[in-house]
């Protein structure tokens, strides 16, 4: 479960800049987390 928290924390810090990129998925932060969840 720690890995899950780590990727969300890292992604949260980068989301504001990532959302400015043309073609980046449109959605809520939670939607982006689901799309970005690493496979186990």
C-alpha cells in the first residue's frame, strides 16, 4: 500500500504542470490517479 501512496504523492505534485500539456487526459485528479495507477 505504501507504493500506492508514493505514486499519488508524486503525481499530485506534478499534475498542475502536466494538465497544461496538449493531449493530457481531461478529468478530475481522482480520474487521473486511476488512469495512472501502476500495475502490480
